[in-house]
C-alpha cells in the first residue's frame, strides 16, 4: 500500500493523463517534464504550481518521490510511427528514465506505451525494459488494457507496466478482472471509423471510436468519423470535435484549450489528445496503489523465445504469463452518442467521403452491411450540396 498523499515525478508527461488520474487517489506531482511546447502550455495551465522542465536530458536528478511515471514516446514503436524500435531516436529516450531512477532509487515506476511494443522486433522493447528494471532490483508486472473498461467510448489498447521495490506490482495490476462485456453492453446506434484509411488497417469500433491518434495513414492528424445509420441523408457520417475527443480520453472538455493557436484555431489539440494516457486507466492504478488486492495469478512460466503475452510478471530472470482480460473493471459506460452531438456535428465532406470510398473499393477490407452504401450516398449528397452552394 502506498501512502496518501503520494508524490509523483512525471516524465514525458504529455497533457497530464497519468498525473490527473493518480491525483484522484492522492497522487501529487512534484515535477513534470515535457518537451513539446503545446503540451507544455497545457501542463502549465492545468498544474500551475508544479515545477515544469522541458527536456528530460537536462535533468541531473529527480526529487525524492514515491513514484516516477513515464508515458515515453511511442513514435518508434507504434504501427502509425516509424517502427525503428526501442533504440529509435524518440522511443530510445526511455533510457533517460533508467538513468534518473538510479539515484535516488525510486520506489516505483509506472510506464505506458502501445500494444505493438509486445511484438515489434520480437518484443525487443519489452526485453530491454525488463533487463533494465531487474538490473536495478525491481519486481515488475505489465498488463494490456482497453480504455473502454474505464467507461469511455474509445477502443484503445495500451501496455501498462508497473515496477516496484516496495510493493508487489501484481497486487495492483492483477487484482481485478471483470472481462470484456457481451454485445448487450454496447449500443447499436453509432459506430466510429477512420475516414483517412480504407485500404488497410481500418479503425472500426461499435459504440466507440477506434484509438485516437496524432497522425493518419495519409500523413495528417485527423479525427475519426461517426456513422449514424438512422440519421437523415447528409447527417449519417459526421465528425466529433476535439472537446468531445478529450472526453473520450477521460478529460473534461476543453482540457487542451491552452494549446489553441488563436480564436477558432485548434492547432495541435487533436495530436495532444491522441497521444495522451486515458485518465481512467491511471485512476484505476491509483486506486489499487492505495488499496492493493489479492492478485489473479493463473498462468504459466514463459520459455525462452516465446512471444510476450498480454499480461505477465517477473523478477530475477523469470517470467510468468498471466491469464487476464483487457477489462480489469467495467465502469459505467458513456455511449458514443452521449458524447458526440450528432445533430450539431460537422458532416464529413464530399471529398473526404469520396476518398475513403475509393480506397475502400480498391482494398480487400470487409465492412458491415449497409456501411459503404451509406458512404456512397453521403458523398453524393455532400457533392450535390456543394454544387448548389
């Protein structure tokens, strides 16, 4: 059990998703570090009394804290990024975390990153993290979780990695396992998808949006679209606004507004929101840090060369896979149509609709019945509206 309040040093803090969630259960940030200026502006506004450092490489040491958190860069690990691996220019900065937790030796370390980290280069990133942590005497555990368990309509799968010298990390990450709910948990009213895709890797989610992200396969930051098949023609495919996306990450609407580039200009807010840690995920961790539970330890020892499972723990060179789901709990669910204002949302443009349709028709992806018909009708309707205007 960790005391309340407990102190945090947040590295690669982004817009403060980890720190905000932990604060709900007594976490107090003593230091925040973030390089990107728009994120810096958000942190300065939302954590005004916390010292803020720009470059992790400039930090000579950390204050003595109970927990160090680091949502270190996913650029070289993500399927949407360069995939240069853990030694890439951005993701390789995690080495600075290990430099800083050596002296003073931090009692706990919380890391977050993309699912692809489990498989890229045969899981080299995972092996690197484990080797570094065990060399410093930490016990560790990790678990892949889906942000929907926190009640937000965003299907977002992320690896949560907890290492500790003072408590059993298994009692935090494996104390809960509600399991993914059945189809009755979700509404059939809306689906989310990425209009910037279509040829491959279609992001699709029922009663949710696919993973919010900072970039797209056509090279621009983009919001997902929402398909509402029961709406009138011209309103069936609409775009959420960034304030709604913030809520899909568990933040209050307007959280990233300090990064606005001027009146009516959202600037990098979509990228900031897409790169964040879902607040409810870190809130769950904070609750279990305060009240560890009896861990679920159903699993098997891993053999050398095996693929990294979706959950595991280890120490002193031994690793055990754990059979748990991506849904530790099932918090009250906010349906997608309860967040997105479907009546006021901007329709997807004729050009964007036609581009998606063209890619979808050239590709081999399969879609639910009626979806592509609605896209085609929407594209034609929007083109006609444009010609009339």
